[in-house]
C-alpha cells in the first residue's frame, strides 16, 4: 500500500483542550480526535460520548474532576461507532442513552464495527484490554426525550439521519448550547462511510434552526459564538456536498468506484486536504457516496476485511 492504512500511521499523542462553552458546559477536544461533552446539573453530571476505551474515558473524567465533584449519572451516545462508545464502562453512569436506530446498529454491526475500527485507529485503542464488551444502552428513544439534572433541562433529539441512521443531538436550553456529535465537524473530515448524503443537509438545517450560541462538534475545536457555529455548519455542508456530487455524476453514467475516487479527489482535495483524518476518511466516503448514488440506501457493513480490500483498491 502506498499510504499507511487509515490512521495506523497516526501515533503521536494529541493535545487535549477543555473549554467551557456555556455555564457548566464543557467540550473535551483533542486536535481532531473524537470529542466528548460535559453537562453539569444541580445534582449530577451528564457525559456526551464515551471515547474508544476506558483508558481514554478516564482522561475525560480527570478533566471533569477539575470542575465538579458531582457524580456522573448519565452518558449519552450520539450514535454508534466503536471509537465513540466502547469506553462507556469507565463512567459508571446509571443511564446510558442512545436512539433506537443507534441501538439497532449495535445489534446489526456492533462487533464488525469494533473489529474494523480497532484496525483503523490503533492509537485510540491502546488499553483495549479493559473494554468489557459491546456498549448497549439502558434507555432508548425514537424522536426525542428530556432529562432533568435537577432543575437543568437537557433535550436529546433525533433530528434526522446524517453521519449515521441514529444520530442524536443534545440541546441545553438554559444556555442555548448544543452537542452535535459527528453531524457537525470543524476542520476535520466528515466520516461518511455509514452516512446518508441525501439527508445530511436537511439535518444540518434542523440544527441551524435552533440558532444556538455554541456547539461542541464531533471532531475539531469548540465552536463559541454564532459566527463560528454558522461557519462550521456550512463547511460541513460543503464537505458532504462536495463528496457526494462528483460521485453521483460518475454513478449516473455507469462509472466505476475508481472513477468516483478521482472525481471526488478533484473536487475535495483543494478545499479539505489539510483537514484532520482527511486521507483516512476519503476512501470510505467515496465508497458510500458511490453506493448511495447507485441506489444502495442502507450503508453496507464495514468489516476489517472489506476495509483493507477497499483501501487497496483506492489508496493503494
């Protein structure tokens, strides 16, 4: 292979940032690695996103303990990907919350996704021996639910498909702040391998309609202020559109996956080549875009073997 597979060559430690994005609301970010969020209520704490392993989850907990000693009662997982959820056991949360559609992904492809992402992200899975197994929710919802952390209201909503079938956002009304998971990214490539290109823009519109003052995105820095929020929403929209549009043109004329690869690179490289995990995501994104454009509505399951076969075909 001419390029190191996925993120196997990304072994350098990342600098962690812990930013307050509203009163008692924090974004844990790490230079394009998966983010987590912290919501401090009157009586307890909600964590958004678990990280890939208990070892990484403990880095989040260490930051939480610098700002509060309240117990962690809730863990919300915005979607199912192994790199986001397998650290869940470290928090000891009484409630682990996912959408119904996200839980269905655990049932359908949980182990396959774990094996796939373990191969893609060796640095993030250091300490994987402490993972007790697949992460299952204790509580699910269809369209939305509300949790009260004492008097603090937290709204969890499924606004539409985007990064996966089961994406959720978490809105804290008293601060007008949102945690979006991987629906919104900031200067990081969107991973679209399990995505829904046709729906993603509408879901971004639904987020934009909240007119929030800050967002903790799935990857990239905290977005504080409406200018930063709008910029990230629109750059995410541009990334998704710029990936799908050329692949769809190729598919419409019966072109191959390799043809789509060249077309997407021609449009995306000039704008996004310096984004975090860009080269990692691109082959998976092109493969999914080419599939969706050819009428494959439900993303095919990625396995460790399929990953390597696709990578060699496109990045090799």
